[in-house]
């Protein structure tokens, strides 16, 4: 479908298993930046699809995330998911300061020190699944619970508040137009809750990530309570977002492609490399995320992008760029290592990536090791997939062993 000016209208609502969105594939084949219209927002946007072009936009300061603040920018959800104060809509040098301070809580050393807690939690959840016996739902027992519980535990959120936080965060991810009021209210409530918590942790710190971020310093610089609250909300979102969906997606691929499961059983030491190849391959979301605004006229891949234009990048198409990944639509477990864009790129690359990888390694590693006869309990075509949010993931993954 196209608008009157022949700009493609892109609902990006494709959600059939882990097949690549054919509308996105068609736009990708055009090769050069393309104008698109999204479901919400008052303007068109440029869509950038190639790996190198996406890399340029995400690292070139002529393209500003902060420029979207206060504007009805083109997006997938009725209410913008991101708060105006979020690091996700900041530009350097302000974003660099906050990223540097917050990332001190997510160094590889810090994550390694908490890895045993994540593995223990994964085993606890799998113990429960094993006690229930087959058939059991991997989504219910593991995917939904591990990343959410891990991040809320590491943030030091009181267990009695977990259910409310998880439900409020979920409201922010729903794409339906009738959800706008609920999403607005949920965002305000969560921000106020985390701001109060940040103030408490600054006075009375504990062994949690909020306290660690509050204590982080660069000379005289440190995060204020509002910045801490917004960063905590961003992390809570990540707990119900990427890792949750990806545990289910990766498990689905292992259960429906026996050669992948056999490879991991035969060579468990390759787990991290296998996960990165699957993360590259999986279309983990619908459409696009937060756009940037061109601060000046820019020539990019044959397109003249004018100052003030919105520019979206697609990490999904960048991960399938044949110029970077030979046979990009094939899962190649022997593919030479090349960084992918599933966790973003440039100044907005996910600072919690080490934590997300630790969760994926614990979840998939323990699942594969503990259940040697694991298999789907229903035909693959009977697996139901999410259609309400911006993410791609199975709603249930019934298994037996």
C-alpha cells in the first residue's frame, strides 16, 4: 500500500514465526534510502537498510536522537516508548557522560560476578519445569521469568513489586491505538517509583545495580536521581524485552532445526558463538525503533536527506546485508565472527549487552544440558506468535522430553 505521494505505508505487522518480513525485505532490495510512512507520527521518514549506511547514521553526529523530543515522530506505537529524559534520546556529549557512568555497573567483571546468581535462577526455574513434568511451556517457565526476575533481582526491586513492574512495563510495548492512555499512565507511574527508589538507594546503598549506578563517578560527575530513575526504567524494559523474546526465539530454532541442537550438544563450548549467529539471524522485532533527525543536509547512498528529515535505521536488514554476511538468510554456525547489530550500534548500543548475553548463555546452556531429549510437544505450525507488541516471539513453546 502507498500514500498519495507514493510513499510506502509500512505497518510492519508481519508476525509469522521467525520468517523475515517480506515488506522489509522488499525495501531492503531497493539498496538506497527509501521514504516510508509508519502507523503513528505526523511525518514520513527515510529508511536506511544497509550495514555500512546504518553504521554511518548511528555514529554520525549530523543525525540526532535528541531532535525527536517534543515532536510527533514516526513510530510503531501510539505512545512513544521512550521517555524524553532517556539516554536513548540523548546525543553526545550528554549521552556519553551518562553512558560512561551507567556502564560502570555493566562491565564484564561486574556481570561475571553476578553470573552465578543468574545460573542459579535458571536452574531454579528449570527445576520447577522438571517437577511439573512434560508437556511444559518453556515461555512460561523460563523465557518470561528469567530475564525479568534477573534484572529486577539485580536492581534490588522488592519481590512484592515485581508483578506490578512487569505489567506496567508490558503496557509500554503494546502497539494498539487504544493503549495510549494506559501506556502514558504506566510510564509516569514507573518513573515516579524508580525516582523514589533511586533517592533511597543513594542514602542507603545495597549490593544492587541502582546503588552501583548511584555510586559511579567520573571526577565530580555522577547520575542524579532523575537520570537514575530513567536508566532503571530502561533496564526494566530490557528485562521484558530483548532477552525474554530471544530466549524463546532461540529455543524455537533449536527445537525446529535439529542440526542446531545437535551442534550445541556435540560442541557446548561454542555456545556463545552459536548465540551470536542466531541473534544476527532472528528478526527480533517488527519494523523500526527510535528515529534520528538530520541536523543538516546529508548525501547518503545516493539520497539527499534534508535538514529536519526523520531517519530510521533497520538493524534487521543490516544483519542480513549480503555485502557483510555471505548467504545472510542462512544460519551458518561456522560463519567467521563479525559483530551484528541486534544490540544496536554506535552511541546507543545497549550498555547492558554483557548482562543480556549472560542471561542467554544461562538459559539456553542449562536448558540444552539438562533436557537431552527436549523436543516440541506440538507441530511447529501450531505454535502461536505475538501479534500485539513490537516484538517477535512465540506466546507459548510447549515441550516434552
